[in-house]
């Protein structure tokens, strides 16, 4: 069990276009940590989410995924190797990461590495995600680079997806990193 402090909902962005008493409230599901605050080794687990027929259909429509394994029940059941429709891997990726996503106002997505779809997820199955903070290094004059792994599981713990998310994060004190950055 780790002893890292929670960071969700600890800050306000202090918007100037709303009443002061509203602007001063902590923002739900927002974080204000900086590169220096990010704890290597921290793990969190999400709530679970069941991926239903409607979820799948809406996602497939939005991204124009018309592959017969995700859109054609007759094909999937009669000719497909799984005997039923799949949830699109891109949706498992999006929903799985969304389950542990928070909105840090100082972090910016840099990309994803090592994305693997390990097992299929079917309509009606339930997923959850574990995020592990892997490492960090100074990168730019104003931003460091952090890396976290995301493991998406279905059911009672079957790994279905793995990836690593890279983010650039503002330094609390950029002067501390002068001469230590890559760029």
C-alpha cells in the first residue's frame, strides 16, 4: 500500500468570468500538481465500467468504425472467430484511460507508447484500470516529461490492454532545472 497524498479537487483555476465565491471553489476532478509533485511509484485503481451496446454503437458511429466484428452481429455470431461482437479496441483504450483520467491543469499529453490490445472485450463486459506512475525526467526549459502505465482489466482481473502515457508537465520552479534538461 502506498502512502501518497491524494491530489484530486485540491485547486481552483480562479476564472475571472464567474462570481469570486464560485471561482475560489476547488474544481472537481482537477489537479494542480507540478512536475516536482508527481510521485514515481504511485498506483491508483479506477471504478469499474460496463461497456454496453449503446456505448459501443455511439463510439463506432463517432469514429466511423464499421468493421464487422464491432458492427455486424450476424457476421460476428456466424462467421467471426469469437461468436459475438467485440468492443472496438480504440474504445477500450479510450474508456480504460478515461476511468483514471484527471484534469491536471499543468500537464499536457505528449503521446502513448507500447499500446497493446491483449485480449478482446465483448459487449456487456466490465473493465477497470490501474495506473502506475513509472518515471520522470527533465525535458524542456518549462516542462518535464512523465511516464505512466495503464493496465485495463476485464471481469475479475484479466488484462486486456496495456499502454504507457507520456505527458509534459510544468515545473513549479523552472530555475531548478536549468542545465538539466534535454532541450
